[in-house]
């Protein structure tokens, strides 16, 4: 029986705020590949059941933010009930920011033929407007069915702070100090009068004069002090998780397929308020190849905007 795996639903709008060590991501990818290799010996896919490679071109925008991206789904192994795929993605943002995501995913069709279980591991690298590179790996689990989809992703960040910007201020202070000193000097002068006779004596008058001189000296000192202050800003990744669950709306068969999702995100900020809140997303499959998306967040702490709207085109291609 042919297997239908909705690969276009893989990790939509995946937040890049945290990372596992690269070793953990590669380990999980290796386990997925090893498991798929074991399955291939007993459960090969028929050529008619094979899923083609697909490319997605998209554009989305928010509050002062625009992003264009290209996303590839490349099945590397398939059986009648499972597929292992390679998923590289490149995103270009405004203000010189960019993002590269490389991941592997494994999806398996359950025996009842009505639901799919999946796991994935991704290595990501974000280039920020400040010129920093933040690397990360994420792990995810997913459940997909005709009417209900659910996903959960866990992240362990590269927490090393990186300089994001700085500015300097200068302050000039002028201080005037006055010191006064006083010096006193005394001078004594003796004057003698003319001698004169008085009763068998010769007398002479003496006049003694004392002069006091006071000298006051004032010294003024002017001191100029220039103080330079440097203020720095840093950015870093955050540990955390996000999850979402969505349902397909029961619309008429001729109407476009519409799925509505609700979710929650929680990231640990060691130097401030945690980044957490609820989110919602709507996905409209307007054509077999055209999707329209809208997403809202409880706050703008996660992406710098509390909403995004966009469109993407999903097309098959063949690398063989």
C-alpha cells in the first residue's frame, strides 16, 4: 500500500533561540539512519510508493521584519511504511540577518494506516544583525493524522554571551580650588634725641617704633576631569521548548484545506524575564502547491514581532 507522508508540514516557523551540542544532534541522526538501514532489509518500498523530493519557497513578514527562505525535503531512504529524509533550509532576513538549518527526520506510518509518528534532529546556525553566529541543535517529536497534528521541540542553548553593541558617553567636570595664606612681619626702629644736662646728669631721649607688615597670598587651582563610560549589550541563546497541536477544520470538500494550531513556548532567560507565552497558527492549502500562513504570539519577545503572515510554494523535484 502506498504511504502518504505530509512532508510539507515539517517544522514550520521553527524558532532559532537555542541549541543542543552538535554531538547530541549527530548522535540522534545516526540512530535514525541506523534504524532505517535495518528496516530497509525487510521492508523495501515499491517504486510507485516512493515520495519525491520537494522544495519550498516562502516569504513572510511581521512588525518591521521580512524573511525569505528556501526549504528542501529530500528522502534518503523509504520503505512501504517509513521514510528517512534530509531537510536543509536557508533563510534571509532584514538587517543582514540569516539562518541555516540542516536536519534529519524519520516518519513511520502506524499499522492502522491513519496516523504517522515522527522524530527529528536539527543543527542550526543563525547570523544576527550584530554579526554574531549562534549555533544550535534541536530535537523534536510529532504525531500527524488526517484531522489532528501535534509537535513538540526541545532546545538546549549555546549560552555564551556575545557582544551585540555598545555606546560611549563622556562627562567633563571642572573644579576650582582657592587656597589663601597670610604672613606677618614686624620691624622695630630706635631713634635717639639730642643729649641734655639735668641736675648733674646728661640725658638723652630714646624713641622706639615697631612696624607690623601683613602679606596675604591667594592661590587658585583649576582641575578638569574627563570621564568616559562604555555601555555594552550582549546576546545569547536560550534553553527551552515549544509545542503545538492543530486540527483540520471540517469544511466542504471543494473548500481549501484549513488547519488551525494552538501552542505554547517557554525559554529560560538567566539574566532577565523568561520568554514564554501562547501562540496560534492557521495554515491554508489554497492549491496543491500553494500555502498561506498566519501566526500570532502572546508577545514579541520570541521573534521581535507578535505576528507573521506569509505564503509558500511547495513543488516536487528530482535529484536522481
